[in-house]
């Protein structure tokens, strides 16, 4: 029988809840606790051919936990990335929550702790009356809210989320403020935490931004966006520390590219001038958009420098949106980033209180 169910939600996408779930699950398993995972409503987030209808978070946790359950049990509802409403036009609203609760019963069987992952925001699923606060109430789960900290506006996000939960007869049990810029840590501790706690919000952790977690490899990005490597395959394991868009003149681009290191440059495949300029700087990879091939003269240089040239069919803006979704994700077997996530949670979060161990 499940001893504790924790519904991990966020105020926005890329708040870091997946990394925190991986850390909590890993730490609980180290203590011999039987951990289960569930994501009521997922989003088709893999762009590689043949995997478009899978939620990557679910596939990652299935592998980490070595779950015996199929994906449709751990994640009974998958929404398409954009136009999903027509898939639900002929269905009965009540059936969706019934299906979710039935799948949760199977997924939670034989576990001590269930970690339930919310979608990109609290509101996802409201159109079928399955928003996270309502599901948390139905399941009997405590809510852990992960808020990405940029500035003081985080308090508005947290308090509004609390109001939403109260509407459904539940509440936020804990808040973890995540990805805090290092120069804002003291402010978060001395000003933001007391303000939230004065309003009845228990802040269980303040986690600083971590370069290791926010630096995916070129291979991860290529796999996620379903790109085709045209040259520079030997550089697929390089890390990405910044993402830049090359949409300017070569003269402006060279100054722009040299301000950072280990960057991913996204540019039109026909911008051979920008590609050659990027190859002169400390670039980790170049994504070529629009299914446009550059001049063949860039291929030998990319191979020599071990800088992958990755071709995608999307426009530059769409490609940037997809690439940003990879930041902070952890792959099974990625010991470097799993260890980083565990160390951060162990150091900055009251994890024993969260897990009840």
C-alpha cells in the first residue's frame, strides 16, 4: 500500500521538476524504498521518427526505475503538442478521470512512495476536468510545487497556484524554488522565503542554477529534435552551454559568437556565411533549419573540427523552442547529471521531510 504520494507540479515549463523527481527517486531507492512513478497527462515530446507519441519524461523514469509497466499505464493520456482538442471531441469527460485513477491504481501497486509528475503547468488537463489540483485531491497526493526563480514575480506565481489548489479542496504542501541565479540566492533566502512563509507557504528548498544540469550534449539535442547529422559526427558528445541564433551579418555574428563558449548555433541551412563564421569560434554544434543544405565546402571543416552539422525541417524559431525543452533533462545512465541532481537536492532541499523518511 502506498505510504506517501507526492504530486510534483510547476508554475511553468523548464522549472526543473523532472530533475528533482529523478533525484528524489534515486535517493529513496538508495534507502530501500519501493518507488513508483506516474504522469497522468503527458505531452508528445519526442520528435524522432516513430517516437512522436511518447512523453520523454515518462520514458526516462521507466528506465531509471526499471518499471515493469508499459507507458500507457504510467501515462494514460498523451496530448499532441498543439492541436489536441479534436482527439477528445467525441469522448465523455468523466471517462478520462476514471481512466487516470484506474491506471494509477495499477502503477502504484506494490510501492511505498509514488512520485506523480505534473504537466508543464497546473492548468493542463482542465479542458477534461483533470487539472493537477483536482487529480491530487482525487488521488490523495500532497503537492510539491517547483518554481523557477528569475525575480520576485515568483511569489505571484506561487500564490496564484495556491489559490487554484484551494479551489479544488487541496493545497500546496511544499515549495522548492529552483534554478536561482547565484547572485540571487541571498535575496531568495532573506526576502522571498520569509514572504512566502508569512502567507502559509512552506519553502522546503532553494536550489541554485547548476551548469552541469543545464548543459545537454549535442547528441541529446539531436535525438530530441530528430535531426540528421551531415558532418562532424565525432563531436556529438560535446556539451552545450549556450544557444545562439545566427540571423545577422557575418561581421556581427563573429562578435556575438565569441562572447560565449561551447554554444549551439541555430541558423538557416542556406546561411553558409554564418556557418563558416561559427566554425571559426568555440562552437559545439550548428543546427541547420528549413531542410536547407549548405555549401559542401563546410563539411570537411566541420569534420576536422568535430563540430556536428545537424539538419532539421523546422524554421529557426520553432527549432529554438524545441532545443530549449532539452535544457535540464536527464537521460537514464547519465551518471554525471543524475549525480548533480542528487547532490543539489541533498544539499539544498529538506528531502527527508518531503519523502517522509
